[in-house]
C-alpha cells in the first residue's frame, strides 16, 4: 500500500513565525475590538443621519449622506474651534518646551538639593488632572483666589479677574488697550505648567550626554555662556526638540480633559475635542459628532505622518 506524499518539515523560520503569531494574537484581538472596530463604526456613523433617538436603528446598510460633513465644514463654530485648537496647541507646545529647557539647564550642574528639585519638577506631570484643575480653579477664583489677592495687594488691581470664565480682557501698554483672551491664556499656562516636566526629562537626559570637554574648550577660547548654549548645546538638542514638538502637538491637539475640567469649553476655549462632545451630549447629534471626530482624526493622521517621516529621515541619516 503506497503512502501519500509527506509534508516537508517546517523550517525554523516558519516555526518562529507561527510562534510569534500565536503570541501576538491576544493583543491583536484586543486592538481590533477596542480600537479598529470603534473607529470603523464611528466612520460609518459619520455618513448617516443619526440622533440619539434612532441610534438603535443604525446599521451598516443605512442611508448614507454627506450632510454631516457639510454641516461640520460649513459651521462657523467648527472653524472657530479649530482656530482655538491651533492657538492652544502651538502656544502650549512651544512654551512647555521652552520652560522644560530652562528647567533642564538650571538643574544640569550639581548643587546641594538638586535631587529634591528634580523630583519637585515632576509633580505637575504626576498629579491627577482632577486634583490639579481643582487647585487651579481655587487659585484663579475671582473673589477668593490667591492670584487675585496678590494682584490686588501688589499690582493694584481694582477688581478680581475671572481667569476661567472671562473670554477677553484688556491690558494697557504705552497708553494702548490691547485685548487679551483671558480664559484661553489661562488654560495655556495650565498646560505649560502641567506638561513641561515631559520636555524637562528628555532635554535633561540629552544635556547630560553632551561631553563636558567641548564646553570647557569653548570657555578656554573665550566663549560666553550664551555663545556656548547657542553653538554647542542647542545643536545637540535640535533632534530632541523636534521629536518633543511633534509629540506634544499631537497630544495637545487631541486634549479634552484639562480644558473641560477648567472651563467646560466656555469663554473662548472650545477646542475641537470639546466641539465633538458638545455635538454628542448636549445636541445629541451623533452623526455630526462622528463627522467632527473624523475630521479631527484626519488632522491627527497628518501630524502622525509628519512624525513618522521625521523618524524615517533620522534613521536614514544615522
């Protein structure tokens, strides 16, 4: 009796591939269930006329339309929220990196108590956001807040400033009254305070890797501290600053909880993520909310593409 053709034994690479697939299968299933399926369902809802009352009748084979995107893209509130988001994102990212760089330069050299100072600088980043926003709300209270108390005592303020509920105010510079977006600046300052430790950690690690003999040689040649920073330290930090800028732009552009807990999106602080929430909960327009979320996702994908292109360029250069 002739035997059938025998299967050739699997190679080591094939066995490794099957083992790797078996190991990543649980993670792959979780990602599909938690990330991919909700994203696909949100994309489908963005093309349907869905309210909270008829959400149960939604299906893959529903009536598709572009009305939600037409509503979102032609709405003035959408473009106002996008402008606010860009202002909030760029301002928070820039100043958080600047403050993180200054902090890294301050604690770079050894001094007594440096370990305690480093640990203290991490407190804003590890503090729960609910606790942090509560403390800031108390500090900025127009009647009982410490900031307004100091302003009245040392700066001669006539009345308290509602930092988190006043959309705009005026400051006098050389006799000119300049309008200032009060609440937006307040949340930007909060964002800088909360996330500068992230930049601080990255920049401090890179500064400590710079050889000390380079700066010593520059000092021997007569370079000032500012020249040493500009021509020696700053070129060493350029790549780290670029990565930090892209990461913070992506994360800040998608920020929701900090602003919502501080101002609720009012007083000129309605960013795109708050706009999605407003369409979903108060207005109960699920289709428009999904369309707004898709627009936000497209913008974030562009930022992620820029980040990946930058990483690819860095890996190619190295």
